[in-house]
C-alpha cells in the first residue's frame, strides 16, 4: 500500500542504511548527531547563499558545488531523498558548465579609441553601479582622459581602460572588466597589447579591496603611494625573434 510522505526501499537496503546512520552517529558525532548534523547542514546552506553573491561566474559555480555536495550529504543522513536528488543535479550541472566553459576558447581583440566614443559611454552607463562599488572615488570625469583601450570578446566588450599617456607611461583613470570575464585573463591580454602601443609603465591608484587584490595578482607593486606595473614584451613576440 502506498502512503504519502513515506519512502519504501528493499528491506536489505533499509537495514544497511540504518546501520550506516548508527555508525556515523557513534563514531563521527559522539551521540550528538542532531546538533552537529544541523550545523553541517547550515554550512552547506551558507556556501550556496554566498555563491549567489559572487560577481565571478567561476567563484559562483565552485562555491555552489561545495554547498550542494555538503547539502546532499546532509540530506542523505536525514533520509530526505528529494533534497539529495536536487543537490546532486545542481552539483552535476555546475561541474558540467565549468568543464564546458573551460573548453571554450575566448578570442580577445584590443581596440584603441577615444574617451567620447559612444561605445565607451554605453559601457560605463551599463556597468555604472558595479564601477561605483569597485571604484568609490571614480567620478566619471573624462576631461583628463586622452585615450581609451577597449577589449572585446567576440562582439561583446569585456573590458575598458581609460587613462592619460605621458611618454611611455599611462596613468590609469579606470581599469574595469565586466563580471562575466573576470576569470578569462582580460588583464594579461590588455597589458600585453599596451606594450605594442609603446607603453612601458602603467600607474594605477588603489580602489576597493577586490580591485587591490586584482592589481597585486597582475604584477602591480606599490611605489610612492601608487601602484606601478612594468610592462614586458609579450612572450609570443619574444619567441618570434
């Protein structure tokens, strides 16, 4: 007879499963399984919630996978199989998406433009809120900008660098990468392209903690109160010589 809310498994499976729960309770939780199990479940929930706040797609998927696996284990121990299936599917989908994105080769293109370019204006308007968050002191004033460097991924603008050039040095007013491309080496590509334009040094002011970490990862060092990066000849160009 079918009864709502009950899950029926073969007797041998049910016995083995209850033995597993008993052993886990005794050895892993010391008889206090309810308390520790609830904490374990909340940890999984925290990972999932935190993942939804990530602007980086890579970080979102990685944190979501961890949260889904923890939640799946929690659901197994609680014998809630619909939740097990849900989290298993979420983890599987995220792993598949990560592997699929890793196989996709994004081709970047560097375009030198002007600060008053309509494409630049639209890009700034579209990402204004995120820009204000990452660069609280940025005022969107273009009067001191004499060149704009656009990075396209296919037909979509992935990054924008606004600055003023003095000889072989560029003082950066804004260095922004769209959230969807923050894990695809836009910075490495752009700084390599700047070398071809005759630039040998790039100066940037510090911004948010997230942007400061980005500067450190891309080779900037602190010098006289500003972050400085020495541009090097791209490896592909050196190999041709």
